[in-house]
């Protein structure tokens, strides 16, 4: 029992260290979007009348352009359209690279 507890503590400490190392490269902020491109509603989603939100982490360069994106969640049918749109967004300039957590919402269109 004691040995299992020690292994659990070691795993938790290792996970915490990895998470801290991954997040130390950039800061999270709330930079304002200066140019938002609407996503193209996918035809399959339109036919299925899908709706939902895609959550995306975007790394934004100091000049306000999106350097990279990573999907954090959402319907797989909507993910590509959301990612393509966010890659075209522009943010206010800043002193350094930041990480933004964004949500792109899709609603059925008539």
C-alpha cells in the first residue's frame, strides 16, 4: 500500500513538472482580436444541422498574427473550419508571444 502511494506521488510530481515546463514558453493573456474571420460552415455540418463550439489554443506572435493553433475540444466535423478561420485572425500587437484560448461557435444556418 505504501509503495503504491509513493508511486502515485512520483507520477503526480512528474506530471506537474511536465505541465510547468510546457507552459513556461509563452504567457496566457487576453489580447484583443482586431480582425476576426468567420469560419466557413462545413457542408456536412449544414446538412446534419450541427451546432457547437470549438475550443482552440492559439499562439500569437508579437505582431498580432497567429503562429500556431491547437484544438482543445469540439465536434470533429467543425474543427477544421474553426482552425482555418482562427489562423486568419489578427490580434493587437504586444511585447511578446502569447497564448490565447479561443472559442468558435457554429449555429445551423437557414
